[in-house]
C-alpha cells in the first residue's frame, strides 16, 4: 500500500499516460491497456486503492473529471458535421436509445436475474457509450468520416440521456411502489432536466458573449471555461443528481456552434486535458475494484447478459432505429457492433447501487459487478475488433499515411505523382485555380480552396493525411500554415520548404516558427523547381544486403536531393533538416537526381533502382 497520497496521484497519472504511450507504440486499444494496468496495480497487486485512499474526495474527483471530459467531447459537436447524417444520429439517440433501454431491461431481468425495478434502472444506464471510450477507439481505428461521426455524436449525446433514463426509471419505481403515490418527484425530475438543459445553454451563451466582447484576456480564457464548466455541472447536479451531465453537454454544443475563434483556439488544450483525465480516471476506477468483483463477472448469468447485450440488444436497436435513414448495411453492421461502456456507466451504477439498496432492493448489490463485466468485455471486444471489422467492411481509412500538400507548382505536382505511384494518398490544396492548372493537367487529386479557411475545415476530409507539406512561394504563408496545423498533425509531421535565401537569413523569425524544414535548408522551392525544369528525375532505390546504403552514398551525384524513404511496412519518412533519417535494409529511398544514364545503367544491373 502506498503511504503517500502525493505519490499515489503521481503514480496514477504516470501509469495512465504510460498506458496511452504503450497503446500508441504497439498499436493496441488504449482503453484496454489502461483497464488492465489499473487491475494489475490495484486489486491484483494491492498497491493502491484510490477509492479508499482518497476517501470522500474520490466521488467528487470522478464526477468533475467526467463532466470536463463530456464537455470537451460536446465542444466538437458542430451541427455542420451533421450534413447528411442528422437523421441517423437523431434516430439512434432517441428511438435507438429507447429500444436499447427496453431490450436491455428485459435482458437484465430474465438473464441477469434482476428484479423489474432494478432491471429498468440499469437498462436505462447501459445505453451509454461515451467519449471516454469512443474517442480513443476512433483515434485508434481511423474510420471513414460517416461512421466515425455517428459514433462520436451518439457517444456524447446519449451519455447524459442514459444517466437521466436511469434517474427517470428510479423515480417511476418510487412513484409506483409508494404507499401514497405523489407525482411531485416526477414533476421535479422533468423540471430539473429542463432547467439543466437551459442552464447549460445559458452558460454557453454567456461565456461566448464575454469572449466576443473581449472582457476576458487570452491567458484567462481556458481557466475561465473550465471554471464555468464545473460551476454549470455542480449547480445542475445539486438540484438533481446526474442532470449535471446534461447541463455541460448543452453548454459544449452551444459553444461549438457559436463560431467563436477563441473556443477553436483552445480546443487542442482541452483535448490534452481530456486525454490526461481519461487516463487517470480509468486507472482510478479499475484500481478501486475488489478481487471478488472481478471473479464474479465470470458467473454464467453475467456472461450471458453481456453476450446478449453485445450480440442482440445493440445490433437490433441500431437496425430498427436506422431503417430508412440512408445508412449502408456495412455502416449499420459497424455501428451496431461498436458500443463499449466506460466511465459514466461505472460511476453512475455505483450511485444507483447505493440508493437502490437503501430502498430495499437487495439484488442491486450485483450492479457494480454487472457494470464492470459489461465495461470489461465490451472494451476488450470492441477495442481489438474495431480496426479489423472496419477494414473488412471497407469503412477504414487504413493504409499508407497520406500527405496533404499546400501549394500547386511543378515540383509539388511531380512529388505528388511520385507518392501516388507508391499508393500513398495525396492531395494538393491551393486557393488559385490558375496555379492548380499544373495539378489538373497531371491528373493529381486537388482541392480548390484556401487551406486556412473555415470552409476547408468542414469540406475537406483530412483523415487520410498524416503529413502536411507547405510548399508555396510565400515563406511567411508556409510558416503560418505549419503553425496552424501543427497541433492537429503533430510537430514531427508538418514540413515546409526551406525559407533560407538572400532575403531570409538564418536569424529571421520565419525560419524559426512553424514546421520542420523539408530536405535541406540550402534547397529552396525555387531550387527544386529549377531542378525539375532542368530534367532531374525522381529515382527510387531499394537498400539490400547486396547494395548497401554506403554504396548508394558513394555512387550518388552531389546534386542529388533526398526526398523521402518508404519502409517495408509502408511508413513514409521525409528527409528533413531537423530530423536524422538513416535508411536500413529493405528501405526504398526516393530522391531527385540528374538524369545520369551511366549510373542508371549500373544501378539497373544491380536490380535495385528505377526511374519514375
């Protein structure tokens, strides 16, 4: 047992982020790694038990974290995303949720052996999925936009609905079983829910108005938003338990659709906080479980209940609710399978287990076990299967990481053609129709719009592209594009052509900000275009045991420019001034070389080089 609470807090965050890194490094579902880590460090080794160690602070910490995570998720719910998807999202969140509630309650009664009152409470709760489990899966699986948006919207919207359904079911039970029935509590429930939604809208509008009028300085905007989120959640939750989730969801959706640039600027910061909280909360929840609870989930009635929820209730609710909505069979199959339960189910079920036991329903003592069983099995099953199933159903964007190129000119078009020959997804974006003429004539995919405009954000699907190259004639614009997209693509995946020349010396700020310098700092875009005009060609050379990288370096022309290399796995690595790229056996180097017939003959005889 850890003696220092400070050390335990450090350990929770360390293990949470460490689990995220392991999941990223070995391409595993992050939620599975986090859940297993919590189980090992908690009930299996007995090293920590956050619920006991944190005492009375445990529940408030979990509740506030869930509120912030749900708010961050709802902040991404722009109504513009719903073009063409509004009908299926609405049906799934309403009709689908109701069908899942009824079927889930029947399953809980007849299979899990719960009494009708407890079954209807837990049936309402188990319609939730939530951003804590959906977002990591979407980040991992790289689904196509349509199914990804449906799962994201459903997870965030249905989270508060599921909690409210559980409260509603409990209030109905209390009303029907009371000696002297009084409808006051039911009226209070509806009034509190309506108040929570309106209060969330009011908080969103209020903070948006203050931002637009400039009443809060930039450095206080993020802290102010988080303070209002906690205020919004707490006020609503104090009036009636679980309505706080509805309130922060309404606040996030309101802000997301006000078009405030300040909110968009804070989005990446809030995403980072959300990832940190998800990591910590998963560790805390699983580490607080008891060995008895873990063993009990393998009882036949709980396993039977979980299997029916996964293979019957979920698919049936999706197929029935999406009839006539325009979703394809493959999309229905994927959405009907993916429904992992997470933090909201675990936290809310523990609350209802307590109040149902106090109300005299003794079978409520298995709610924690039942919930953890559903969470554990769905997280593992859906976490490991979403990528495979998406590929089988042709709903995955998996493949070689694509490249988005900003700027249409003779060099970028030739680079795009070279990448396309390696089956790398590419697209050239430019605001000038005249400059795009080169791309159009070459048959290269292009998008005619200003890459920094809001229209591009909503109309250009950027999911297939993991790298961005800014290669326009404006050095300042290239730096601006890289700075803008760096939070989305990552610092190591954003490149710009060299800004160094007679005007922009090494000390100029444009050379220091936004993006890594592509190829070499001595090679500018003008140099690259000149080489193309002078007959330089793209040549690919595979490093083998017979033809080493050292041999290649000895034979190459001094004017050769290394562009990128392709790993046997399909991974692309661009040569950059700030990144050391060393090829190994099996790698294919793509370079821009002068058309040297003699060397081409020698390399052709070696069977490892070809000119594009």
